[in-house]
C-alpha cells in the first residue's frame, strides 16, 4: 500500500535507471532537492515533517530535517538507489514508520511513494 498515490518523477530518471546510469552528476544537490526531496516533503505532510531543505554551498549535497532529525547527504556521483537508501536510513533514525520507494506506476512512468515500514 502506498501513501497518497505518490509523486511523478521526471521521465529522465526512468531512462537513466533503465540504462544503468542513474547517478547524481549535474547540479547534484539541486537535482536531489527538486526531483525528490521537495516532492517527498509534500507527500509526507500530515505524517511527518521533511523541512528546511537546502543545497550545500558547493552544490554537491543537500541538508534537511526529518521529524526534527538533521540530515546531510553528499549527492555528487551518488547512485539513485544509494540516495533512496540514505533517505530510508534517516527515516529509521528519526523513528518515522514509513519508507521511501520508487515504483513504476505505468509504462515509462515512475512515482516516488511512501510505504509503511
């Protein structure tokens, strides 16, 4: 069961995943914030707070808070599945009862969803 139906992920990620090149390379911090963290914050509303999302000064990472727990992730060269794993580790650390996942909702479309842990 997913929470709230999720959010649509940029189609570029679908192709990068299928081609085996799903890494944060160009403007990694901004990309992580725009494509994943800000939409996830909206999805999480009412369940937990994901807030204070900022891109590091060098643009290679992001900082944010999950349920009051401070998080920093360096994104440059990070694989998408490693990024998702990092978010899920932080959800566990913040004692949030949901996990983040990417699912294929229909052909050529990916969604970010929250699933109960």
